[in-house]
C-alpha cells in the first residue's frame, strides 16, 4: 500500500480530522515565519492547538504541523525568553505523546532529513547562552529561531 498523503494522515487522526488546510493557511499570520524554497511542495497544514483545545483544555498544546516535500514539520510560535523554556518543553513532550498515542499516521510522516520540531520565536530572543534553560533547549534540539527556512 502506498504511503498516505499528509491530508489523508490528518483525516485519519480523530483529534484533527476536520482541521486540514491547504498550504500554510492553518498558521494564519504565523505563516510569515516560514520560508519554503518551493511553496508548491507544501502539502498542507493543521492548527493542532486550535483543533485540540476542547479535548485537552488544560494541556500545554503544540501549535502547528505542516507537510513539505512529503515530510511533516511541527512548529511552535512562542515567546523566546528564559521563563518560557519550561512551557515550550512541556508543549514538546505533549506533542511527542500525542503523536505516539493519538496521531500515529502523522508521526510516521515526521521529517527524517532534519529535525521535525521547531520553536519559532514570536519576538526577540532572550535566553542567555550561559543559562541552564539555554542548555535545555539545545539538548532538546529546539533552540528558538526567528524564521524557519526549508529549501
């Protein structure tokens, strides 16, 4: 059986099955923080946070996922300061658990060519390189970036 498309993977995931959007539409204004080399190769996006709010109202939910060149990327747009590191790490753990238990088809599409998880800073970066929080984000592989560039 051929691999599923991103849209099919979304539609087989009960929590987000009605949330598929074409291109980067699900990201709304945050789509400006994503720079794709070939926008025609973007196979769609999902607002994970918005779609899972009612089911997981007390959870630190991850923001978005989108597919580019057949791989799924997961993006959190969030304040990048020392006080918010623990929140974003909780969101990342929630996402990994959600993918494993609730979204196995999306999990199978996770980018293999590079890190599938990205923290995009919503404003300036304020996590000192000497802080334990900086070491934590580097260790988890989600050091905040201002723009995600995929070629």
